[in-house]
C-alpha cells in the first residue's frame, strides 16, 4: 500500500478512536437529535397528510443540524493540541488527509443518521421499512456529500475567530442541493414510488464534485 492510502487510513482510524474513546461528540449529537425529534413530535399536528408530507424534509433538516455539531468539532483536537502541523507534514498528497477525515466524519454521520431514523420511527411513526434498500442508498449518498463538504469547510473555519458561526453560514447554502434531492428521493421511497434517475444522478454528481474539490483544495486549506 502506498503512502497516501496509509495516511488516509491512519487519519480515519485515529478520528474514530477519539470518538469512541471519549464519546463526547457522539453523545452530544445523540442527545441533540433526540431533543429536536421530541419537540417535533409535540408541536406537529398529529396524523395529518400535510405532516406526513413534510416528514422526509424534516428528517433531513434534523440530521443536518445534528451533523453540524460534529462537523464543528472535526478539527478541534488538531487545533487545540497544535497537531495541524502534523497533518501538513504528512508524507503524501494532503488530499489523502482530507479523504481520511471525510471518511471518519462520514462514518459518524451514518451512525447519527441511523439514530435519527430510529427516533423518527418511535416518535413520528415513519415507516422506513417500506423501502429499506432505497432509503439506505439515499442516506449514504446524502451523508457522503455532507461529510465531504463539512470536512472541507470545517478545516477552512477551524482557525477562524467565530468558527461556530462561520461554518453554518458557509455550509447551509452549499449543502442545499443535497437536502432538496435527498428529501425528494426519501419522500418517493416512503410512498412506494421509484426514485427518479435525475435525483440519483444529481446526488452522485454532487458527491463526486465535493470529494474531488476537497482532495485538490485541501492542500491550500492546510497551508492557510
């Protein structure tokens, strides 16, 4: 295995170990998601057609807000411990560092997505079992785009003075296509309808562009 994949794998393993060892980031995200879904279950009109129609979009919004908590802390350990220089000195193209960080964030976001889905099924009676394969594919595509873009923007805002404010300001407009495409695809799957090829193509193209851009731009982001 060449140096690049080894560095990406090492970064991926390191970030996952930190998350599993401390549990702070995952715990905060789990509690936050539970609070949001509980508030929705209390405030939304029960059993109406309008409520059911909005549930796919609300699920993705809850997932985005919850994911933001984790993405804001993606580079916290490196910044606080002065380990950014270690990432800069990696013996390979720094795009591999980006891929490792994005993969770790993606694994975390998939876990958060599964937890959010369980909460929606418990509190809001969303029947995910109607199309589990299609919904899993849509969730994976959405998590991939969000982790890639969130990792890149998280690195860009990690050294900023108001990074807690800067990251959502940058992330929300750019992640809007994923929310729109994924919400429509989720709604179609829950209704038992086939997901349009245009939605699959749009999600796949977005993920590819974000990961490709992050790979080539990350070198300059770390330098800054």
